[in-house]
C-alpha cells in the first residue's frame, strides 16, 4: 500500500510537470507568438468586415475590397513592390520592370482562389502571406522580405486591382 502510494505520488508529480510544460509552451507570451496572434486577429477582423459589406452580385467585390479595405493605397502598393524587388521574381502588370518568372505571374491575381495554394485569397490571407510567406508555407521559395503589415495592405490593395485576361 505504501509502495502504491509512492507510485501514485510520482505519477501525480509527473502529470503536473507535463501540464506545466505544455502550459508554458502554449500560453500567450511575447515574441513571435503574440505577434502572430495580433496579426491573425487583424486578418480575421478585416475579413469579417469585408464579408459584412457584402458583394452586391453574390461575387466577391474585389474592386471595393481593393480600395477601401484597411484604407490602403494601391498606388503606394505599386511603388512598394518596385522598392521590394517583387518584380525580380514575378511578372506584375503596371509595375516597372516586373517580369520575373521565379514565382507565378500576378496578372489577374484577384481571380485566384488561393494565395500560393495555402491561404484563402481574401484581403486578410493575402496580407498575412506578404508579411511572412515561409510561416504559411515552410518550403516556399518566396522569402520573408521584411514587409510590414501596412506595406502589405497597400500591396494587397494593388494586387486586387489586377483583373484576369
Ligand atoms: C525570390 C523570389 C520572390 C520574390 C522576391 C517575391 N516572391 Fe512572391 N512568390 C515567389 C514564389 C516562388 C511564389 C510561389 C509560392 C508558392 O506557391 O509556394 C510566390 C508567390 C506569391 C504570391 C501568391 C501567388 C499565387 O498565385 O498564389 C503573391 C501574391 C506574391 N508572391 C507576391 C509577392 C510580392 C508582393 C513580392 C514583393 C514584396 C514578392 N512576391 C516577392 C517568389 C518570390
């Protein structure tokens, strides 16, 4: 009985330690974890707003999304894409010298269903992709270019002006 008692104690202490480890691994803290949470919340809010506004004809209203999601500025977005060298890997209509072929052409981007096949092609998903592609697709050849969320919003708003051919 004493023996059983000590086994039970070991088991209980073990469980408690494991619990503490799991808690410290998942609890919201600082660093990347909380950044991700904030970004995800922003993206969810943006997407919810976008859906609430509602497309008039039952289709996503890309035009409206591109101009007034987040108060973004498509012209600034085009300038930022030039600055970040996106055109060395992508063909991007309207961006000077953007004729790269490492990544897919971004022509008609707003008609795609997914961003890089991993995130739904909605304003929030696109912004998350631009800020940190490898976070969403670890094997991707598109690097983290240090794009801020504000910059990503402007670039996303430009990309949503690109119609299919
Ligand atoms: C080093 C090359 C490289 C650079 C620089 C680069 N990309 Fe990419 N990008 C890629 C590749 C490769 C993919 C395909 C990713 C995949 O499917 O995993 C991609 C995918 C994308 C997609 C999704 C396309 C789709 O059809 O789903 C978008 C949008 C995008 N990039 C925008 C940008 C923007 C904006 C910049 C500049 C801030 C940029 N990229 C810079 C290589 C690059």
